[in-house]
């Protein structure tokens, strides 16, 4: 679809490339876009997260506030000690509850819950 003249651009505040899903959809509607990311997500020092995962049994709850936090933990779980990372031991311990704030954060946390 061709660009409609005299339309003001739609400002995309999420961190995505010029061919990201939202920008691509807006462009397909013929809308001009301006990328202006309001938040930038960069990797943090993994040390504190690794230490927390090693002490997972000492926590009663883990509540995630963002999908990025869920992804970071899921990425590190294979590096967790066998006592915390295996499903068998998770079923035995079952002391740590996992939750997310909101539907988009809660959905990926379901993969972390012991079965």
C-alpha cells in the first residue's frame, strides 16, 4: 500500500528494528513511522541471577515483572544446579511459587512451573 500524503508519523516507542512486527504492520497500512525507543533492554551481569538460581529453594515466590526477566531466567536455568533445575527435584521441593505480573508476563512463566 502506498503512503498517504500529509499523515504525521506514528511514533513507535518499543525497541524494535525498522522491520519489527509493529513497524511492519503500520507500514503495511500505509502509515509513516518514526522509531523512538523509550526503553532499551540490555544484558545485565549474570552473577547475581546465577547466585539466586543456585539458592532457589530459599525463595517462597518468584514474581516476574517483564517478559525479558522471564527470558533471562529461562536462559540461565540449564546452568542451575541439578537440585534446582531437574523436574524430579522440583516436584519434591515444590516450595517456590512462580508468577508474572499481567498476562503477557505470566504466559511464559508457565514453562517454569514444576509439573
